[in-house]
C-alpha cells in the first residue's frame, strides 16, 4: 500500500501588514523526505498522529515535503509556488498512490490567493488523479471552502479549543483513510456552511454552550450515527469573499451524516449571540493585580495582539498604561521587537539602556513606549514546548533578550512562537508564578497551561490586528450578509452535501 504525506501549515491574518516570507517558514520548519519524518515522528502534532497510525498498520509512508510557520500575515506567493513545485516534483516520482495524507491549517491566504489550502489540494488532486484517496487534517479555525471539499475525500479538524488534539486529529485522518483503503468503511464527507465569524477568545470546548455542543457531537460518534465530525469556527481575521463557519461530518449512512451536520449547525447558529464578551479595560486589570495577594498571578489576556491569531505581537500598550499609571506592579511581559533585540544584544548583559519598545510593524493601533531597561540575559531563542498541547515540539523565537524595567521583566523576541506556552517565559528566565501580573498574547489556546497557575484570567480590551471587537477592522472582501455585521436571523441552514 502506497501512502504519501505532505504538509503546508500557516494561519493568516489579513490585517497583519507583514507578509509571511521564506524566513518566516524557516523559523517554523521546512523539511523533506527522511528529515521530515524524523522531525515530526513521535511528536504531538498532526503528522505525528498520521505516522503513528501508519506505523502500527505496517505501512511505510512516503514522506514528501513540509513547510510550517506560525500564524502571521498573508503568505508570499513565492512561498506557495515553492511548496507546490517541490511537492509535485517529489510526488511524480512516487505515482501511482493509494492514498495521500495532507496536514494543513485551513485559514491560509497569500498575496493573491484567498484560499491557499484549496489551491494546493486542487493541484495535488490533479497530480494524483481521481482514484487516489486524499485525507486532510485541519485546525478548528479553518475556512473549509468548496475547493477544499471537492478535492479532499476526508476532512478532519481539531475538535478541541484550546487545541490539545493535534496528534489525535492526524490519527483520525489517517485512520479513516486506511479503513477505507482496506474496505472496512465506505464513507463520505458532508458539509454545511453558516455566514458567520465570532472572536476566537469568546468560546472554548472546556465549558459553556460551545463545549456542550462538542460533547453532544462526540456522543453522536459514540452512538455510531457518524464516524467523525468537526465544527469549524472560521478564523475571524480572514478577509475573504468565500468563507464562513461550517460543520463537517463523515459517515457511511448519508441520511444520518446529513442529519447530524444539520443538527450541529442549527445548534451553533442558535448560540451565535452567546459569543459576545464583556471585556476588562487595561487599567482595571493593572489595578486588580496591584491588590493581588493570592500568590498566583492575574493574567491579562492581550488577544488582540496574539501571534497565534496572526497579529504582529509588537504591541507595548500594556506597558504604556503601567508607565502612565506610575504602577509598581510586579509583571511579566513579552513582545516582538527585532530592532530592540539587535540594539540590546550588542550592549550586553548588565547594560542599562533607554529604548523605544514596540510598534515596529503595526503602526495603526499603538505607538512605541520609551523606557529604561537593564539587560538580564541573552538567549538563542529555541525552546521546547511544555504543553500539554504540542508538548516536546521545538519553537524558535530568533534571538531573545530578557530585560527589567522597574518591576516588569520583559522577554523581547525577534519572533514570538507558541505564545500560550509557559516555556515562552520560563525558558528565558521569567517564572510566571513569581509575578502579580502576567501578560499573555493569545486567544484561548493558553488556558490549558495557564488556568492551573492563575488567580484570575482577564480578557482585556486591547488594541491590535486581531481584536475581539471585529467592527474595528476594515473588511473589504467579506460579504455583506455576514454575522456579526448584519442580521442573519432568517438564515436557513443549507442541506449538507458531499462533493466527492
């Protein structure tokens, strides 16, 4: 049995002014052949799950090409071309295939292509032909388009948020592919779409109405009504003409698969107003932390500047407010500022320097803050994720300088990777549990790691390119009939369809 694996993963934020170039992907990882296998084998990632299933079945996979980057601005067209050219060259040598496994994010734009994942899958389908099964894994925040659906036989996305099932999702995609090739199942993928986006920080599968829906969907799988499902909440900072929240089910019984997809979509549509949030103001959280005597930190969630949401990670807005208030709060903070790293790296450990920090990429929402800092330590920036999500995976922040300003310890990075992981602080000499206030630039993904150590988690109204208030952004392509920008109360859920 011949099964190949390839990967192209990046989450795009249309409002991030800095495009994701080759350097951005080099930080994430570019691998081919055996190196691709060795880099991800046994890791808690989607490809790790795919490899585990194939290995246990005695199938030796054909490893093609992998390009992975953290979330950021739209991808350079040249990067997409490079992936397709390299993958096609390797793929041609291995044809014909029985199956192809593809690891993707699903919310990827380039400079000229709205639907990069659909574009890639279309090229792969053309190469392998209609008889080869393609099974793809995606992030829960993917934008699953018609083009994706037409070219992938099976679509499996993360079922958890915070995402803790990367490995399991890859395993599901591989398991369904193998079971089909072995004649154990005869299933199709069904999909229906809702013209809706909601802020990623406004829901979780850990609790609340969205959590209840995830539990309900899992029970339908357990009952045998369907083989698999994903409730995709489209990345809300994409600006695309074709997109939306969607529900996907995989099943052998057409009626049951369609009924479940419709049921899940109707429940999701009915809870759309539940995703509105009451936010803290920055000053309010700082004052709360000043009074914090719990022995655990208050977490100020700066999700508007979350690199996980494709924002720049260069906002100094919280520091500016600490300075303006004259606060002595003991705080931990991280930020992306390549010029500051270069300047402070050359000055060395122990030096005291007056710098302008932040706003080096995104100038629309905030300004630099001027502070005097002491350099505490210098680092090469590579750390291993603590997890639980992605535990053991390497991440590269470029060069990193840790500094102190008054009672605030700041991790300044050339690039921010995995911002919801505690090692982004710990590896660089900042232990979050020692502070009264810890700033985290992430959306929900941080909660599994941070909730056990926090006295309080405060979703905060901060400026940035991934705001909770979506009305602050200038969408140009998104259709007018789209929640939350218009009333869609009369919308009727379309009958789910299978396009393959």
